[in-house]
C-alpha cells in the first residue's frame, strides 16, 4: 500500500474464489490479504493461499497505479493554485425576433360582438377587406339598428377614392364599427316626435340592393 492510502477496492466477483475454498482456507486467504494491504510483507502460509492470492494481488497493484496517478495530478493542481476550472460554457446567444406584422387587414372580434375594430393597412398590394367583408361585419348590428341605417353607413364608409381606389374607412387609423355606428345614429336628425330619421341619402346604384338588404 502507498503512504496515506487508507482505502482499497474489493471486487464483488471475488466471492466465487472464497466460496470454492473451505472455511479454513478462506480464513487464511483473507488474513493474508489484510497483511498485504497493510504493508506487512506477508508470506503465504500454504500453496492454496499463494495461488488464490495471485489474481487478487494483480488487481490491487493496478488499482494502486491508478491511485498514484490521481494523487500526482492533485499535487500538480495544488501547485497551480487548486483544481483547474472547467472551461466556461459558451453563452447561448439570445435571439429576439420581432413579431412580423400581419400583411392583411386585421379584424379584432372580442367576446362582445359589438366591439369590432378594423385596422386598415397602408400596403395596397396586400389582401384587404372587401365590400362584402364590410357588409358581413354589419350583420351582428341588425338587432340594434335598422337596415336603412346600416345601408347608409355601408354606402358612406365603402365609397372608393377615385385615384387610390381605397374605401373611405381605410383612411382611418382605427375603425371601431360599434362606436362608429353609435355616433352615426346619434348624428341623425331627429323627427318632430323625437325619433331619429333613418332615411338614407341617395347614392345611386352603388349601395346595397333590395336583395342584399334582405340578406341582413
């Protein structure tokens, strides 16, 4: 045993050797084993002990070499100020991707069907809300406003610019249909009896047809 080495490795498969020996033979072998690892330089008391200890001695010597190598590395590290630090792991580069804005018109519909907000896009080459789409967005308000008022509202906000071909609502930064309708209704001229006149102005044949009004 080396100096300051206080432990040894005993292998579980050695049991086969000890099971093959008588109790007396196994006792002499284990006593010889402990004398050896304590550097007492024992001499095998008989041939059985001598032969049985050959492979055990070989294992002990191999383990001793490995232990001395580890001890030498520890001493060298101590001279350098301790155990060398592990290589610093490469820092993971954080990549923040900005969410891409949708290309087409966004229609946000919350739980309340009356809160319908249209956000027009500037890029006219992208898919946009058509007149038919705009008409469908007015359908939930049939129980609140008359067909005539909805038709008037539709005709006004879907009127196209002669040059850009954009509809009027597309010039607005935000377009909340429920609020726009409420304001539209409020701005109607009241009749003598206090009710609002819902008669739309004449827009020619560009508005909703009678058949389309029935679809509401």
